[in-house]
C-alpha cells in the first residue's frame, strides 16, 4: 500500500518535471529554450536511471534520492557539466535497463548494474566503480549457509538480474520466484513466505540494516560471484570515456572512497581502488 502512494508520487513528480521542462521556459538556464541536449529527452539536462527501492544504493523517499549509486551519479554528472537541478532521476528496474538505454529513455544508468558480456552486446559500460558479490539473505534463525543448502527451498530474486541467471544455472534444485524488485522479495522473506533472497551482498546488507528487519534477517556472508558495477550508456553515446575519466578523477580526489564509506561503510563494505577504470581497464565500445 505504501508502494501505491510511492508510485503515485513518482508519477506526479515525473509529470511536474515534464511540465516544467516543456512548458514555459523560465529562463533559469539562460538559453533560448529549444536546445534538445544529448540523448535522454530532458531538454538540456540529463536523465539518469537508478533503483528506487535499494537502501544505501538507490532509494527514493518522497523527492529525496539517496545511496551510493545516486551520489556517484551526481558526482559524475557534475563532472560532465550538469548541475544538480539538471538531473532527472528515473527508476530503472533490473529487467528494463538495456531497453531504457536503447530507447533513449535514460542517458546513464547507475543501478547496481553489473558489467557482463551479454549486456555489452546491447549497451556500453563505463567503469567499473564498485565490486560486489552474490550472496543470500535469510531469516536470522535459518541454517542456510550457501547455495548448496538451497535444494528444495523457495528462493526469490529479480527478473533480468545476474542473480536470477546465476542461480538458475547453478542451483537447479531450487524453486526460484522472480519479482520485479528486491524490496518485494525481502517483504516475502520477512513474512516467512519464502526461504531466502539472492542478489549482491551490498544490496542485501542494505535491506538487513533497515530498522524493520533488525534482528529478523541476516546476510549469509559467503559471496559466490563477482559483480563489477558499471555505468550503462547507449551503444552510440560518445560520452563513455568521459564517464570513465570522471570516475577516475573521483578516485583520485578521494571522493569515491568517501561516497562508498558514507553509504555502505557501516555495513562493512570498503572501497576497492582497483575498480578505478584506469586500473581495471575500460568497457566502452
Ligand atoms: N548486479 C546484479 C545485476 O546487475 C544484481 C543487482 C541488480 O539486479 O541490480 O544484475
């Protein structure tokens, strides 16, 4: 029910933005108002896809956007020449990321988005900027200690994620339920309908740290994949190397470490400077 008002608020907010973008030109940008900008359809601004329901990473609360991905997105956008009020955040659920980039609905995606070979067939990735690993979230008193214990259990993950793909390939005996978002999975787990949720450890830790789940849910803590988070761009976007350069600068200034520490440090995640694209090698087309 909370989700309904949440969605409604998002629709209203998006409507308000659309109105202010194409209605009267308030003259706040000082140009003559017919600039179409590059990509994404938000006039002379930039449209960025994030998650709306992942605490610590990408979270929408009213008109506030918080999390590591949001902070990295703002810092990169600034380096690309966009002020904060030129950014429009939109929700990019896991299964819709490639399509949204290909359709030009978003310019950039910062949404716990793993760089993979199959995704690279349809989109470009700048980065990486963070490394996570797939893990399991279970009830505090569960004895599930890793994928080997999942046989016959009900597991939840998200459609279009590497998490769902990995378990389908590696744990054939599990009953996988796929939802559109991780918050829906966590709700099922907390009311006892399912046995475990699987995705990246940093995402699961963000949920486990929520007050509502304190003492109820735990991250197993035995990651079984490597997830390199990248910034998604349309295949034809020529700003991919600029995004890499921005990420590298953020590492060099210490900003990236600060962002990671501020958002996920309390959950035990530390910056890994090897994810600086200057170190890790790039993935631009
Ligand atoms: N990082 C994984 C992926 O990109 C799982 C998290 C997510 O679905 O956003 O598929």
